[in-house]
């Protein structure tokens, strides 16, 4: 229960003091002050809302937030508007079952996961506070927040906590949250770009005008009338004010927050030296203008801000481009669909928004339309393009009882389906969730780069101070100018951007190729592997048999007749071996023979009709040892009442790109291993065929785990590639694991990346991207180091002016970003 706040105006006059609100940092106004003892000290607040939130934070033992935070700068909603602890009515709508299904997806029978978009997240302390606060809510199992995307993935138990209660828990500590929707995220990104572009536009216009007014002072200073020179200088000052206040305003705000946080973090943000340089140059220029004692350099200030914002705008475009995978997937879905209200009694449909549909609704999808929701076909048959989800470029035949998925393209005929999943429960939403999960992970190298960039800023401030003091005694007239040049010339931005820019660009590139990166370390580890362990069935092979050969036993028939009889026996059956025979007949334009009898299937044995039987050698009753059939073939025998007629040799199909991938790995010096549960002789044949020297057959899951463990004990960095189901222990043990197949089931296998294309060639392309990403990352770090090693001493010696230093700093940051952006060319 929150205690009633005490107004400062009601307290002893000696206790009143104006200042900043303890929670939000807003200015305190007389007559609107609230005071409460928290943490053993009297704290002052601007409103009851801030007081209530502070009481909540202290009450849960989260008061370390105030030592870590950057002040929010805005007041939260006043809980006095409603009863504290009671969820506002506006949030209760999110508990509607249709909205729960739309915004969250099930993990198991007792838990779900939801992605929230948070507002007012300003720094890592905000992330820490929200994570700690939400994890303490009953029913919340786990929270993962991403500072860059401002999204939180929350695993929760619906039986213990509702979505509205999660949203209200966020609101209670001064933030705002709502279920994430790609359309809103895209709008927010657009707004961010527009705001930065407006600030950049003001800076560029100001720079051009100020440069125009400064030009006469550089070219014809001796001919310029003093009054005219003074007028041009004051006009330049007026044009510089909006550039400093509006265009550079967010930098000053971030720098001020960083300075206030320094006693706790011992680190300064990169905006501190930048804004200090801008501020000092502007103040020095203003003083020079007022006293008319020298040059003001307003052209240098505006040019510096314009170049800096140009670099930051390019950085923003690169960052949003690399993070837009989830939104790009969601944009593939249509906004409306045709719902059949009275199916099957009537075929009349009504066009409704997709968000209005629920599980169990019946919808119709016409030819050429995108499927809006996951569902099961009730009527019709068609060809469906599932390349967006599986990477399979060929259309897949679908008929009654088959499942289709949102984002697939209905090509041939109308189909009617019953909705089985909506919102975050659809397969395409599951893939988008994996993309967000990858963005939530932070590679080790990225953390180190950010840490050293923070230390570098502190070093830079001390260097600028020392330079200013030394030059004050050497040549006091140049002390300010050179100190500002030192602050401006250095580029901590390039140091901090070197790693994340390359990592984000690399991840975006492999996503477009068809490899979904689930964990942030994947690209970093992929560039380091020494060994690669493959499963066979479903990985190096497709797991789909094909007819490799036909051996004729009795000379009274030929291959065509044998295939006609076999196709007639297997017609209408869906067993993989039956489908292989039917596909072979279709490819050779062979029609099934009219037998005159209805085929009868013996489960697990074969099929018979009249005098003919087709099935396993054991069922037919023949011994094939004398035929020397290779181990990798599966024989299917055709016989009549007189005995064996023909033997159909069926074999698994090597997956597209497998040979190229293995060749690439071997060329890079990576040792290739084949570990499979298949018969040792079969594994040996496939290993020889694929050119793999190290292999093991008849391996149980735990034996695969032990095989990989032995490799790692020798110091090997191992990549494991499997189908994500039977290979779960192998994938979990590997340094990096890649699951082959469709997205949603594979997430449960804990893979680091998921292959959505049918061709394994994508993995070799991804490895190339990872290697190039590593190279670009190293180039960026080396460039940032060399630039700063050269630029700072040159500036300290007074060899460059502030505006030249500003151009150098901006170009350095821009070079790092553009160098990373080169990875886009791969796709």
C-alpha cells in the first residue's frame, strides 16, 4: 500500500528547497512539491506519479536504478487518476482471447511468449530496471530486452499473470509498453529518420549560409568595411544558434545525462567531447564577436554539426536496414482475407481484416493470393509456393487435410481452409521472433569495443584539458582553439561503431541469403570454426528417396513394363517409396498399366493386386545376397505368381549444394566429419561419395555428443549441422549449430542459426560473409585506432583548425559505417 504523499508546502518552511525531481529530473515548482523519506534520505518529487513510482522501485529493492539511470526527463502518468494496483480499463482489452492469440504464441501447455515495444528507454539502466522489475512479477518466467530495438521478449504463464498486468507493471515504474506490431515499428523507425533528417537539414542550410557570409572574410578581408564585417558576423551568429540548439540539441541532452551518471559508471558517453567542443567553440566565438577581438569560427561549428549529423544519419540507415528482418517478413502478409461465415452450408464470403480472424474461422484463398493465416485445407487442392518460409523454390501440392502457412502463395486453384493459428502463433511470426532473439544477443567482442570506447572518452577529455593548459602558457590566444580541435579531431564514434556496424551488416546479409541467425555470437563463431560435423539423413541428403536403377530379373519384361506395373500397384499411396516410383514413372511419361484389380496394401510389407506383388524382399520371399546390391540402396521387389520379375533400387538424394559446401570447407582447411545413426556400411558409402574422410555410423544421440566432445577437448571450434530434431544433443554441444529445415520446430532444438533454403550452398556463402565481416571488423578497428593515433597528436600540436578536425572526425565515423555496409553487396 502506497503511503499518502506529503506536500512540501505543508511542511516546515525550513525543509523547502527547489531543485530537480528525484525520479524524473523535472524542475520543481513551488506549491507542487511532494516529499518522502526513501533510502534514509528525504526526497523531493514533482508529482504524485513520480513519488508512487519511486516508492515501488525502493519497495522492491531496485533502488540501484537511481545510481545507474539516465534521467527520464518526463513525468509519468499520475497513478492518482485511478486506484494503485488496479489495472486501468484501457489495458484490460489486451486480455481478450483474440488479442492474446494475436500478440503472443504458446511455448507449451502452461506458458506463452510475447514481444513488447517499450517507450522512454534512454540507456542501459532503463533496460536493467525493466528486466529486474518484470522478472519479479508472479508468473513471469524470463525477460530479454534489446536496447537498440527497444523490444522485450517476455515468457509468462497466463494462469498467473495477464498481458494487461504485464503492461501495467511497466507503467508503474514510469515507462510505457504495448504489444509489438511491425506496422507500428515501421512507423517509429520512419519517425526517427524524419526527425534526424530535419535536424540535418537545418544544420546543412545553416552551414551553407554561414559559409557564404564567412567567405568575404577569407578572400577580401582587407577590402571589407568594418560595419559590413560586423553585420556578417552577427548574421552568422544568428544562423548558428538554431544549428547548436536544435540540430545538436539531442547531443547536448545525452552529454548532460552522461556527465550526471559519471560518478556511478566512471564512463563518459561519446557525445560529451563532441558537445563540449561545440559549446566551447560557440561561447568563444560569441565572446570574440562581442569584444570584436578576433575570428569567431561560426562556419566551423555549423560545418562540424552538419558533417556529424550526416554520418549519424547514414549510421541510422545502416542500423535500421540490418534490424528490419522481422518487419520485412510481416509485411509479406495481406491485411484482409475472405471469411466464410456459414461454411459449408453457403459459400458466401465477406472481406474482413486479418486481425479480426480467430482460430476455427473458415477463410477462402483465391489463386494468385497470399495466404494470410496458418490453417488446414477443408476443400480444394492447389500448388502452393512456400519459398518465403522454407526456401523451397518449387511449388508444393496441397489438398484436403494438408496444412498451409501464412506468407505462402496460392498459385493454382481456390482453397478453403480452417484457421489453426493467428498472430504470434503463426509460423512466419515464429521466424520473426527468432530474428528478434538474435538481435537481443550481444557478442563478446561488441561488449569489449563499447567498454574501451567509454574509457577512450575519459582519456580524450584529460588530453584536451592538458593541451589547453600547456597552450595557455605557450600561446594563450590559441589555447581555446587547439583544445577544441583536440576534442573534435578524435573519433570515439568510429571506435564504438567498428564492431557493431560490421556485425549488424553481416547478420542482415546472411538473413537475405536464407540463414536465420538466432544467437548473436553465430557470425563471430562461424568465422573461427576448425571442424564441421554433419548428420546424413535430412542434412547432406534430402531424406526423399528416388528411383536410382531397375534390375530386370525375367527377360519376358522390360524396364518400361516393370515400371508400368509398379506404378499401377502404388497409385494412390503416399508412402515415400511409393511416391518415388510414381515420380519416376511420371518423369518418363509412363502411364500405369490397367491391372483390372484393386490394389491391397499390407502395412509395412508391400502391396498386391491380382498376380502381382510389390514390396520388401522379405515379404516377397527372395534372397538378394547374390545380387550384390550396394548398401546405400533400398530394394523394392516386383514379383508375380511365378517369382521375381524386377528389383527397383531406391536411394536417398544428395541435398543441393552439399558437394559444393564440403569442397569449400576442405579448401579452407576445415576438417569435415559425418556422424549418423544409419547403418555403418551406408554411412561409409556416403562418406566416400561425398569425399569425407572422418565418419561414424550407427551413432546414437549420446554417441554423437561424445564424438563432438572429443573434438572440442583437442581445442577444435566445431560447427554442427543437423535436422534439429534427432540431433538436438549434437547441436546443443557444438560451438555453433545450424539446423536444416523450417523455422518453428527447429527453434526447440536450440540451434544458433536456421537454414531456410533447400541448398546447403547458403552455408558456404554465410561462412564467406562471416569471414568478410571479421575482416571488415578488423579493418574498422585498425582504421579507428590509426586515425586517432594520428589525429589527436596533430591537433595537440596545433597543426589543424577545429573545422578541419570536425570534417576528419565525421569522415572517420562515416568510413567505418560505409565499410561495413559493403557486406550488402554479397546479396
